[in-house]
């Protein structure tokens, strides 16, 4: 180690001393800075605290008047708080009591419903037991008369002057059967039992030896144990003298049976002729059909009686007579007719012509559903889905709706069937020029004029309208064929494709199925890139109709049609992926194409999706979704045609017939029918079907059912009924609840406006001018139709707010106090809005005159 020199050691020591001193200064300075920061923060916090909560000695001393005023404010605040708490407690107690009352009423109704149902079932069981007892009694009397006749016969027979027929011992078995036959009584033939009866000895012939049979010139006696009566014998007994011989009885029975068969043939012939006229598109011919049904009904033809019973109920083809309809349906229901049981269930459920009884309705619905009636099955499905009269059960609803959907899917063709027109009477009145489901007659005549002039697009449009039906136009395959042929002659690909569909599926009496002709039309249309023609070719290759089955070509044509958005191509691709026809089975792709087809409204797409949701195929099982889809399919059945018939009856002024038809559809679960029933009752149309005191309660019931299915106007109507007390008690809180649901879930401008008015006046909710203005503004933003009433409401709100502000700013508080109700009455706000509207109208008129 090298030693340092003295001057180097001194220099090193000086450097170390300076470094240590500077380090201490730096550390000390940092600690001082940190201490200063902490002290400064504490001082700032104390100053802020002192500013927020100044100590008592720093507060300015209040004068006695200010202290008194502060004390009065404190007391007033406490009183307001106590009043608010008491009001909330009272409201809660009111809600609790109403819930208890509602629960008690529901329990009583449920108990009454069960007791009435049990009573009805017991009556039915007693009636059946009475019928069985009477039948048993008649059988016993017949047997008693039979024994008495035998006794008289035995006592009245004498052989060789000895009583009782001792030589005969007893009448032989075959003889007894003949005696019974003469009296019209059937006797079972004796059965042979090898365990108890020995085999008879073998004989040469059935009636003796073969020699005796050959030598006999007379035919053998069928009853050899009976001796033929001689003219010298005693006459028959009194009981047998009145009986006709068997030949006459048989002849009489044959004549009666022949007459009965002739009546049945005549009834069936008249029924067939009536159905041929009923299926016609002319209303006059349909009315003539019921003359045949009436004649067949007189001969007790069951189907004709059913049609006559419902015609009297609806009043469309026959005069409306609910009493007569009830008699006919009751008689048929007792005989086991499912349609009649369905009709009786509807009458008792709706209370038409009789007192309403949900218990009887449920019993008849159940019997009709077990008999296979689709309307009864659909009604029970809706009741179990909504919990109407029964406990809510998704699985039970799924069972009934699936049965109805299976029948609908079997009747629907590949093209999807006829369109279902659902016209809301309320929307038709509120928006007469909107998206109406009905075509105006003038517009149809204009299209017909263009088609006659050779306009190809008009020809194709009228052809599709007559082919599919709807929009107020009935299906007419003859006219559709004529229009398509005219357009196809001009080279239109759509017309060729639809001609191919008509020849492929057949179109009534107008076109018979012809695969070769259909293939030619489809091919011509597909060559022009038409998706309908491509889908048609795919169907022919898929099912081998007129061509060799080829799944690859079918998949190719379906893909081309689906790429252009054609619904049939999308549906068939989904079926191929679901079943694995020509492609690998892929449920996700099947769901994709079924969803695309369902967006276009294809009923088979809804049906397939419902099946997949119900079974959990390719997705999680969802009972609720499956029921909704099956319900959509069931509502597209042939009974949906009653919707347009009801609409036509209403337009023709037959409110009673329209009301009954819409009520039946409402029982089936059609939301449009429920809203239309409520609308007819709400308008106060004169009807003898419903009593005057039941108009608003029934309207409230159907508005509620329609609102439960998502109809916005029905939800607003429920609020209106509770606000004004129509069919129920006035309850602003429930009204506000319905308005809030319509506003939040469905963004209804009318509901928003009503909420603003209720906030403005403190009806059913807290009075708040700011919230009132907010709801008014939301209503104006949601709908342009609400801008004018919202402007008037905001002007009135501004005036009220200004007056309130001036009252609060006044010195005495009495300068701007004006009792408007005392001067103008309770409806002063309506007068003010009317005045403002007049002023606004004058301004607009003045500006127009200046231009």
C-alpha cells in the first residue's frame, strides 16, 4: 500500500469535511422544507375549516327579529317534513290496504270460481249418472216384460190335456231364440265350451244321414225341434196375437232405415252444395249457401247445424239471434260436438246472451280441446300463457300452441299461404292517410285501368295481389293467372316465375299441378336472374319434381335466391342446413337463415324456429320464446280470415256482428282484436250484446289485455281510464304508472305530455314545474304532432312560473296573489290554453295575409 504525503492527506481531509457539511445542509434543508409544507397545509386546512364553520364567537350577532324569523323558518321546515312523512305513511298504508283488499277479492273470486266449476262438473256427473240409471231401469223393465211373456207362454201351452207342457220339458234353444225374435228381443247365441260341453256324436249329415237327405224331396226344416202348427191347434196367446210376423217387422225396419238413409243423403247433398257456394268469392253466393245449410239442419245434419249456430251468433249471413244460437250449440255440445263446445265456452266466457261464467267456459274449452278443436286449443294456450282464469303455465301454453301450429304448418304451402290482414280501428281513425292495410277501391280500379292498357308492372302487381290475397282483395286464382300470362307474354321474369309457382303447387280450379310446365317457366325466369325462378328450380331439384333429385343444384339455386333476399330461398337453405341435405348439418346456419326468412314473415320460418327453441336444438331451450313463436304461427291459421270479415261488418255499420267476431278473436289471443273490441266499446257504439253498465269495465279489460301484449295506445288508454274513472275508481297514481310505462318502454308522446301535465298540477306525483317542462320537451322531440300543444302548454307554464317568481320576490307576498279559480273556475287553465291558441292562430293568419 502506497502512503500519502502530508500535503495530500491534508487536501483529502479538507475535501471530506466540505462534503459531509454540504450533505448535512442539504438533508436539513429538505427536512425544513417538508416541515414548512406540512405546517402550511395545516394552516390552510384550519383557515378553510374556519371559513366553512366559523366559531361561535366569530359569527355576527343576530337581532331578535332575525332570531325570531330563523326560529319560524325552522318550525316551518319541521312541520313540512312531518307533513311529508305523514303523507308518505298514509300513501303506504293506502297501498297496503288496497293490496290487502285486492288479495281478499282475488281469493274470493278464486274460491267462487272453484266452487262454480265444481258445481258445474257435479251437475254434469249427476246428469250422466241419471242417464245411466234410466237406461238401466229401462233394461230391467224390458227383462221383466220378457220374463212375464215367457211365463204367460208357458202357462198357456197345453199338450195332451196336461198343463205346463210336461212332454216338451222346455222350449229348445233355437225355438226360444225364434220366440224372442218375434217379441223383438235379442238373445245372445250359446257359446261352446270344450271343458264343460262334450263333443256331439259324428253324424253322416247335418240333418241326418246322407241317404235321407238325398231321398227327401222337401227342403230341410230349419227348426226341426218345433212342430208346425195345424189349423186345429189352439190359437196363439194374447201376447203373441198382437205381434206382427218377423217378415213384416223386418220389412218395416228396412223401410224406416231406407227412409233414414235417404234423409242423410239429401242432407249431405245440400251441405255439399252449400259448401261449394260458401267457398265462392261472391258475397251473394255465400248468403245463398246458408239456405242449403238451413234445409240440411232441419234434417239434423251436424255440420250444417254448427254453421247455422255460429251464423246466428255472428249475425253475418243469418239474422243475429244469440238465444237460438245458444240452443243449437247446447244441443250439439250434449251430443259431443267439439265445435259446439267451443262456441258454448266462448258464450259463457264473454257473457253474450247469458251470465258470464268462467268456470263453465273453462270446462267447455277443455272438452273441445280434447276433441281436437284448434280454436279451443288456441284459447287454452293463450289463457295459460297470460294466466286468465287458470294458473300461469308456460309449459301448458306451449303444449296447446304446438298442437295448433302443427295443424297450421300442415295446411300452409311452401310459399307461405295467404297474407293475414290486421287492421286497428283506432289507428285507422287517427291516421286515415297512413300505412293502411286496406287498398282503396279507386286505387285498385286505377291499377286495373293501367293493366288493361298494357302496363306490365300493374299486371304483375295485380297478379300477386289476386294470387296471395289481402289488402282488401280476396284470392282469385283465375284473375291472377290472366294477369301473369299477360305480363309473361311481354317477357316479364316475375310473371314467369309466379306462373311456375302456380303450375308447381296448383291453384284451385284455375291451374292443375304440372311439373313440366312449371320447370319451363322457372328456367326462363332463372336465366334472367329472377330469385323467384331460382328458388322454384331449387325446390324442383330438392324434391325431384319432374327432374332427377339433386341436392347440389338445389343448394346452388337456393343460395342465388337467398343472396338477393328472396324469402323462399332463405327458408329452404335453413331446412337443408337443419336436415343436412347435401351439406353438413349446421344448426347455427339453419338458425341464421330461419331468422332471415322470419323477418319477411314466412310462417314456416316461425314454425321451425319455434321447434328449435322448444327442444333446445342448436341453442338454449326457451319456453317463453317458443310460445311466442308458436302463437305467431297459430294466429296465421285459416280462422284469421274472420278478422277481415269483422272489419267489413264494422265498416258496413253492423257493430253488433263486428263486436262478437272481434270478441271471439280476442279470446283466441289476437292483440289487434282485443284493441278493436275495446275501441268499439270505448266509442259508445249502440249494441245489445253488452249491457250499458258493462261497457267501460269490458273496455278496460280488453285494453289491459292488449297493453300486456305491447300495444302502446292501449297502455295510454289504461292511464286515461284510471285518470277519469272510466270502469274503475279514479286513481292518479295508477294512471301515472301506466303513463310512465308507455313513456319509458315505448316512447309515446301522449304519455309524456300527460306526465308533464300531472307534474305541473301535482296529480298522483310531486308537483314540479321543472319536471313538467322536461316531459313537455320530450313529447315535442318524440312527435311532430305534439309540438303545437306542447308550445301552448309551455306558454301557460311560463306565465305560471313568472307569477310564482313575482310572488316570492314581493315584499309582502300579497301583491301578486291572484285567485284564478275564484275568477275563472276550476278549468281556468283550459280557457288560458284556448286563448293562447286563438292568439297563435291570429298571428299565423296575419303573417299569411302579409305575404
